[in-house]
């Protein structure tokens, strides 16, 4: 990967993180929402131990496929089974090969269980690996497929925030704002207010002051007690002052 591609990848990752892409935190707090009655998936990120201790005979085949792929990816990357963090291998070629292999495997989970929560999670995982590899077109395709497969769900909203992060990374602030608004429209998504705030910020960055103000007004109306990030609040106040003058 060239230095330019590396920088672009790092920027895309930063934008996704800054956009409120909190997969692990959100999943830990909303496991029932993510997998309904299958609470066992909450422990997938904890590593191989959970998968080994629970017989596949007693678990749903789709969850088993996702758990196996996740566990084997963690092992291949050298992760500690008791640690949620996945370390970066010292061998860059090994890291790239591993991500490439498991992006394809997660995509296979997504295809095999298309239209299900597990399938959407597989596509989100694949998309995340493609971002780390600097393959943004593939990442976008995965995130869009995930959103399409589980429309109207919190996972669809999560896919929208990932698309927003990538759009912002490439400088398309209008697309980022639209993606954040799509996320905010999903009633079951627990970060709707934050998505509206981010949409307001992106509309402002796209020189769409009226839409930025209208979106922020919606935030204030629907979430009157929400604590908005200071930099976004200041931005909106400046816009309000400028539109009055």
C-alpha cells in the first residue's frame, strides 16, 4: 500500500470513529437489540472460548458461522482470547493477507444469511476490514448491502453511519449529512440524537446553512435534553447569528 493510500485509509478510519461508529460499545450495551433472543453473540468478541464451550448442536447455524469466523479471525491476528482488542501484527504482509481472507469470509456469511441480523453483521465486519485495507469501494458496497438487507433496523442505521464516515473522508459532506439523517430516522437506533447533530455539522460543512439549521431544530425538538457536542453547538449558533444579520 502506498503512503498516499495509507494516509487515506487512516483518514477514513478517523472519520468513521469521529462519526460515532461505536460498534463494540453499542453492541455491548444493546445485545438484545442486535441479536434478539440470541444473547450468546454478545460474547463473540471475547474470543474462541465461548465458541468452543457451546456445542454447535444447540446454537443457531447462522450465529455459529459468525462466531466461528470472528473467532478464527481473532486467532489469525494474534488476539488474546480474553481481550476485546485485536493487535496489529508486526508482519504487515501477514496482516494484509489475514484481512483480505477474512473480509471474503465475512462477506460469505453476509451472502449466506442475507436479510438476517447475522448476515448484516457479517457485511459490516467485512466492510470494516476493507476500510483497513484501503479498499473503500468494497467497503461502501458492503455497508450499503448491510443497510439494504435489514432496512429500518438499528443495524441499518449503524451501516449508514459507516457510510457517512467514508463520505466525509472523501470530502462529500452532502452525502455524509444524508447518511447521518438516514441513521437518525431509525427509531430503534440508540444514537439518533448524535446522528442528527452530526448531520447538522455536515450540512453546514456542505454550505447548506438552511438544512443545517432545520436538522438541528429537529434535534432540539425531538431530543430537548440531549447534550450536544460543544463544537457543533457553537457552529449552529454562529449560523443562526449569520442568518439573522
